[in-house]
C-alpha cells in the first residue's frame, strides 16, 4: 500500500515547503495558474513568449507597448524577475503578466519578464545563473542581430533597467553586482535597478534559503546577504528600493540601502516606504490606491522624472 505524505516523517518544515525523510519535497503553495501571451486591444500592448535557452530551460514573456511611430522610437528595456520564495509562482501567472503589462504601458518600456529556475526542480543557485543568462541574452541584441526581432527593432540598450520584487529583488541585486564585476558589451548601459520589497538574509531565520541552496557559503553568503565589495561595484547608475510599511521584510530593504550608502558606491539610491502595504500587495492587490502609487513610482523612476 502506498504511503501518503500525511504518513511520512517530516524532517524540515519551512514557510514555502516541507521535506520528508525520504527526500520528497512538498510545496505548500498551489501550482501556478499559467496564462498564454495575448495582445490587448484596449491598450495596444502586444505580448509573446521567447526561449532564452533550452538547456537549461529559460524563457521570458515580452511586452511591447503601442507606440505612435514604431519605426523610429527605441524603448527602454525593463528586465524583470518575479518573486515568491525562489520556489513558487511564474512569470506567466495572471498577476505577474498584468503587473509587468501595467509597467510596460505606464512607463512606455519594452519589458522582459523572466521564467527562471524554481526549487526543488532546479535548486539554487540555478536561478542566479538563469538571471545572469537572461541579461546576456537580452544584451546579445544590442548590435541589432540577436535572435528576437522585437528586441532588435525596439530596444534602446543605452537605457536598460533591471528590476524584481521579493526574491526577484534579490536576483536583481546579484545580477547588477555581476555587471559591476564582469562588465558589459560596448553600446550598453544599465541605467538603473529597482528592488521592490526585496528579500535578503540577516533579519531572521534564513534556514529555508540555505536549504534550497546546497552550495551555500553559510549565513554570510553574498547572494543571501549582500557583501560590501559587491555593493561597492554595482553596475548601474541609480537604484530605487521600495519597502512595504507592513511588510516583515521592510528591514531587509532598509538594511540594503544603508549598506549600499556605506559601501562607497558612486551611484544614487532612493528608499521609498509604501505606506499601508504588506509584502508585494502591489502585485496581488493592484487596484488599491497605495498599490497604484508603487506603479507610478516605478514608472517615474524608469523615465527619470524624480
């Protein structure tokens, strides 16, 4: 007779998943609901999915807003990493499709929302490698001869922004720090980074992240807790960090800004407190007034309208 998960011995219990003695991992969030790309006749926004690599499997949803003069106008590029604990949700869920679509429309940007590795199918640090690979794929179009025509035709590679919320904010920091260490192709500029309600370690129990990343370097792992030497060389000009007033991770974002200021980095950083908001409510409850304010702030930062 088969053994049910209720009968098996639990060895680890985390917020997002539990682990059984036989090694089975049970996710505590339902599987994400996936929607296909579609064009929005109300706004003129067009979307489609693109394969970044097949091995490992990385893909992205592309968002192209309507423009009055498509043959001449180049749009800023908005590379986005969604959140949810490195193990849940998807770039293709309704809430993240709608979130990125709204940003693309309001800020008039070409958005690339990445479907990266999730635990347990591909444990950390696979998602970090995927995030870096996605940036390299986007920038491979800078000369106009990349594999995706939309990027060749519509992207302004002098205005690239990298962004993410929650776990995606963590990935954003890591990618921008790699840019600072490794450099960029000629003709490319990372104008800014946007970290919304980001996850970082050092403010509580980090055991879930450490379990998901078997190759971890302990609680001071620079992917978990940004290191001063990484902050000092961030490869962008500007950083926006948004924290939710009612978010348990508020301190993580505040600590990040404080550490960035102390690191000697020569860019500009802005901290915004989203009043009344819990963790990532701007994604999951986008019609609330305070949630709309987050989107307006992101759009104004992208277009440097501070």
